[in-house]
C-alpha cells in the first residue's frame, strides 16, 4: 500500500531548555497523519540505501521521506503478522522482520518474502512464540530470539535451535536480548529478571548455553564499545563491567527515574555519532548519557510535549538524527551543533523569559543595549570576574517618564531601573558615548553616567503628545530626523528644539501617516511609511512620493543600502524589494520566489553581500549568486518564528543578532550551512505506464538503476528520489536537468519525483540534485541514461530489412510482403467503403461549386458558394476523423478505449494543473466493444473533458467506468464552478453529447452541484 505524505509533511515543535544559555532542541515528528500505519512504533531500521523501515503494531512501513509503502498480513506480498517487533538487514541487503507470529525475510530486489512460522505438523519448523529480537552474531550468523527460545540462522533458509539451560528459562523469565561477551560467553537480557552471563558451547552444529555464571544488579541491556568495554544500560543509568572483580559499578546514574517495580520494564537504547547513549523506557523517560563528559540530559519533557507515555525504540540514522519510537508516533531529534544561540539576559540571578524584542546594538566597549517592549531598556555587559550581567536601565510598569516635569524643553532622569521610558523602537550611536533613542520622543542617553534627556515637540499639549511615539531616527550631520506614529520631526541639538517637518510649501505631508523607517544618503532623506516610499531633499525640503510600481504601495518596515545606487526595502506584506533609485528598476521577491513570509521586518548583509531576512514566519537566507532562498524556522533552532521590526544588528566580525517575540538570538553566517554528515541524493523508485495503461514499477532496486529503456508504447514514466537527511524532508528542494533537451537546471521545489511524457526517440541523460531546508546541498548528483526507442517501422534495422527484401527478393520476405499487401488492401477497401458516401459526395459537391464559380466568374452568389464550400470541407474533415477512429484496431477492447481516455486526460488536464483519477470496475480490459459503442462513448467523454478544461475552473476531475446489472455507466465529475440552475444549459458540445446518447439508446444526465457531473448509462 503506497501513501503520499501530506503537503505539510511533519509537525514541527520546539521547546527551549530551562538552563540559561543552552541551545534550543530541534525536533520533528512522524505520525499517522503523515501516512504511518500506526502511532505505536516498535522498531526502526535504516538500510544500506538510506531507506527507513518502521515497524508498528499495524504493519511495516518503508519510508523515503515522501512516500510510505506498507506491508502487513493483508498486503502483497504478505507478512505472517502485522505487529512488527524487530528488524535487521543482513549482508546481502535482505530485511529480516520479526513479528508477534513468526519471522519474515524480505528480498528488496524481487519484493518477495520468505516466511518462517510454527507448524504443529512439521517438527522442524520455527518454534512457537513472538520474535523479540534479531541480532547479528560475530560469525556472520543471525540470532533470532523469542521469549523462551533462541535460534541461529545459518542462512536465509536454514536455522538451528539453541539449547538453553533451564536455570536461564524459568517460568517467570522472558528473554529480550543476547550479546556476545567473548567467544565462550554471552549476556542474556530479560524483561523481568536480572541480566545473566552464561557460557556458550558448540558440538558440531549443535549449540548450548549453560547455567549462569553471574547476574547483574538490574535488568540491563548489554553494550560493548569499540574499546571492548562492557556497559549495562537500564532505566537507572549506565554501569560499567569490571573484568577483574566481575562486577558492575555505577558510571552514570539517572536520578530522575521514578522508583517502581522492575517487572516487565522495557528498555531500549542507541549510540550516536559522538558516543553518547540515548536511552528510553516505558516509564515515560528519554535520556542522553554523555559518556565522555559523564553528564546526563533528561529529555523526558519531549514525551510529555507530544502526549507520549512510552519509548519502544531509539535509533540513530546515517545523518546522526535520533529517531525515538513511542506510543504516539516518532520523534526525530536533531543532535547537530546548534547554529542559532539564544542571548540570555540574567537579571538578579533569573533569566528574563519571552522578551519582546526591538532594536539592539553595542557601544565601543562591547556593552549590549537591548530595547524591549516588556522589560524596558536592558544593558548586558561583562564583569571583571568574566561573567555576564544584565542591568535594567528602565523598567516596564514603573513610574512613567510622562509623570516627570518638563524643564527647559526636556525631561531629565537617571536610568537606574526606577522609571518606565516606554517603548524604544530605534537607536542611533554616535561612535563614542552617546546613544540617541527614538520612542518616547527623542532621547539623548549618555552611556558614561546612564543619564537620559528626553525632548518633545514644542507647542500645545496635543503637539507634544503627537511627538511621543517615534519609530525611527537618523542624523544628517546637522539635524536629527525622527519618524513616528503621527508625523516626521527634526531635532536641532544646538537649539534643543523638536519641530514637525514642513516641506517647501509649508505643509506637513507626513501628518497622520505612520512612518517606520528613515534612511539618509547623499542629500536625501528616504522615508518608508504605511503609505509607501518618499524622499525628502535636504536642501530644498521638496517631498517626492516614489510611485514607480504598485509594489511600493505597501507599508515599508525598513530601508537598507545596497551599493551606491540601490536599496533593499522591507515591506509589510509585499516581500522584499531591490530598488535602483538611479534607473527606477524594482525587483520583487516574495513567497513565490522562496521567501519564508511576505511580511518582512528587516535584513542584514553578510560578508558575501548575501541577505539574511527576518519575517513574521521564519528567517530567510538569500544567495544572490544563484537567486535561491533557504529558510530557517524554530525547528532549525530559532528561538521564534516571528520577528520584530528594527530588531537586528550586525557585529564587526560578521555575527548577526535578530530579535522577535521570544528574545534575541545570535549566529555566525559562516557556520549556518556546516554539518557533520554530508547529504547525498538517492534514487528510490522508477515506474512507467505502458500502452495498456498498466504501471511497471521498480521500487526496491533504485540505486542499481543506471539506465532506462523506454519502449515506443510507454506513455509516461517517473523517477522518485530522496535526500539522505530525513530529519525534515518537507524542506527539501530538488532540481533536474535533461541533457539533449536543454542544459538548464529546473527547480521542482519539494516535489520528490520528476515525470516525462512524449519524449522524442533518442538518448538522454537525466541529472538530479537537491538541498535540504537549511541549505546543505547533496554532494552527489543522480545521473541516469535514458534511451527512448523509435517505433519499429522507423528504425534503421527495419528500413534495412525492407531494402534487402526488395533487392534480394528473398522468398520469405516476399511472402511477408504479400500478407502485408493483403492487409493493406483489406484496410483500403474498408476505408473506401466507409468514406465513399459522405466524403466522396462532399468532394463532388465541392467540385461542382468550384466549376460553377469558374464558369460564371464573380457574381452576387459567389460569397455564398464559397461559404458552402468551406462548410462542406469542415464536414468532410470531421467525418474523416470519425472514420479513422472507428476503424482503429487499438480500440477494439475496453482496455484500448480506457488507454485513449487516460491519454486524453494526461494531455488535457496535466497542462491545466488539474488533478485527475480514472477507475474502472465490473469488466475485463480485453472485453470486446462494438464500433458504435466505443465511438460514441469515447466522443462523449472527450466532449465532457474539453468542456471542463475550457469552462469549469476545476482543480480535480474523477472519472468512473463500471458495469452494473447489464448497464455500462460512465460518470465524469469535476469540482469546478458548475453552472447556475436557473440558466438553460446550452451549447453545441452538449447537444452533440445528447445526440450520441440517443444513438446508443442511452440515458444522459448533466448535474451541477459543487461542480458538474456527467452521467452516461448505456444498456449492454
């Protein structure tokens, strides 16, 4: 059973760790909503080709990041049981599948399954009982373990039972695992008994495990590392085995575990690329043990976050992603080095949470100043002891600065955390010790003594109030320019006067228009407002509104310089714009081009002049060289998906800070795309549809597929692929190039397949590459040679054979040609008889009318005669097409008609981006049809499809063909706009459909309800 995952493929979640300064943990999920057969995931395996095999309580799932193929008791091929307990791949690439009732061995190349189940009539069959573990032995054989027995498989067809001492299999003991200690001893793990070390011996092919030599202190799974050290892993922690004392001693303890009975306590583990042990159990625990640093990290909160209560399996894939199988789906944990780091602000020993961020910057002493909406103005600095401390310069909710007296045009205060100075949206630093603030008016903050002087507009109380909410600030060398909610102002630091801006006509063009951004360059002030982009001449005070494009009519959040002649303009809902103010050229980038969201808060350029763009839904990286976007979200380690205007800053060393609804984060762009494991692209499936409409699929040997032969009758073929990093397949982007057609790379975004139809005969080379959502490109490219065969009568060998036949007059060729001539004569006779009456008579009429025109010359009746000739000609062409269709032998069967229907659906609906589905039941494909039946049914179908493409505006079409109680039924339904019930349905096409129905003595219904449904019922 094949399932396509939804467009939104996985549910992305993130939760910050509580310790100050720690990175966020990135993880994604895979559940039944994505196509998984069951949320209870018991075991996971990644094969040599990178495909994931996921065992659940309701079947086995083959997962390639986009599609899920399911195996169960009812699938073909079938398993012995649908409850999967264990998985293993042997050296030949075959998948061993343990179930609650027997063992299955799947050959991926042939897609066949060998079954081993208990049979009372065959004593040599597999013993009865569920399979609990399948493990690889050091000698290359496979251990197959049940609750009360153990068998060794010599190969895929033969196994030997192992005799186990009764002391190791008492009534209340349930086996769960076996681990070889050395050539003579093995560790036996139990579900409800302490782990035991026992001796194993061989007598010929017989194998025996003797009574226990010692027992551990808990119910451990045994792990032997690369240095041959033996470890016991249980819910209580990690114990190390001392070979001298033959005892286990504690190495790392799980102090968070809940004490309880050990009966039936299930434990699972895996080792990641750094040697850490990930351990889970059915006590709602998930932990990571750092074996080198000897630290324990508790991730049990992840289980609570997804409403899971048990961990059944923990698995590390080839890209060091940890897959945690639970009773509520899979958690995929990214254990890569964090790129994005949260900036902690520790105030009086407590980290400030959920900071709503605005502008942030540093002074010449690298002290960090952060303007926040809910904690006031913060200063973060290093102490002499080498630690960081945070000082609250202002405090949200404290005494408002508006309550302080205005003396000499200003308000003076000390920023000691005892006042609320309101929201600070923007800051301008003079390079020495003064920071100018835009918020409650315009403020001058002296970093040497933390004093602040606030200036408001002169005049009435209303004029002062309108000067309070300032959003942006800039300095032209003489005046400070500040913009806010109500107007644009200028401030003269010499006269200490703040005045609303007036243009060269004495009016205030920005009054009542919110203005979020100011940029001063080359004698102009560029103002980004809620009403578009303006520029102000500093010398003449002339104001010009830039109205070159409708793209500038949106609100503007920020303006950033790009070279001498260009700006990057961040808009509120219209993406990011690159505006050349010399040429007037505007280039727009929106969600359609790959931007994460069209509401852009601002952007920074890295050392390569590439852009990092903060939006309301993620952080976008724009590579200017190739024009591609790479998007980052909370699932990639961001502390939020929603950023704020003005909340960004770039250090001199290139590091960047962006802020949003959950504080500030810092990262180095140079490290954003580094990764430990390279990403490769893999071919997972190939299929093609032949002339009979049947699909031929190659599902399991995709990596062996280096060349493909397409027969002339193959109408449609597709290649499916994946990236080796399966952490977040929904962010993958793919590109293909079909050489010999063109050498351009074509982007297909997150589409994990590419399809072709109607390629001309010849040889092609298909190349495919991809990159992950965080920008990691595949280190390889798929390269597949495609040979499209020519139809046989156009091939060189066939033409040569004909020439030889004519020149050598070989009697076999002559006999063959005679038969062919007879067939052609029969066909010509049939065509002549069919065309004689209609087409012949039409041509005679055309000849008579043409002779009349020639004899009489141009008369008043000439135009009418020419029209008649034109009509007769069109009728003859139409009749010719009908005759050709009716004598086409490929349509003698139901399968032939269905093939043409499928071909017409492909040709008409795919270019129109309309999804379709055609199903047929109740008859055999080889069922013969009469000429009258297939002609009129097919033309009715064709007329309905053409009407859908021309008029319906549909997105999906469903065609159902069936035979029920002696009646052939064809139903064609679309989800288009339909037609009004109060209007009479008319048109030549619908009349033709009614005419064909009468010829068939059939019933035709045309209904309009959530689209149009055409139903044709023909007695057969």
